[in-house]
C-alpha cells in the first residue's frame, strides 16, 4: 500500500505543476494581448517578453519531472 501512495504522490506534484504552468501561460498570453491592444506600437517588445516568461513558466514542469526520479 505504501509504495502505491508514494507513486501517486510522485505523479501528483508533476500534475499540479503542469496545471499551474498552464494557468500561468494563459495569464501571460491574456496580459500580452491586453498590452498589445492598449499600445500596438510596442507589440514586438511585448511579444518577446511574453515568450520569455512563458518559457520560464513551462520550465517549472520540467523541474518537477526531474524531481520525480
């Protein structure tokens, strides 16, 4: 019973990290679209920063996956 609980908890934190990362990327995209709508002249800079921050948010999932092992 205990190994099964250990396996479940190991996968649980990866799933929670993936959900949190997905929410974070969604918020980044929402705010980037809002910022571009308010100031279309800064669309390139906003897009660049949004891509960088989205990549950092996705990196959390990879860290969680590596912590499983």
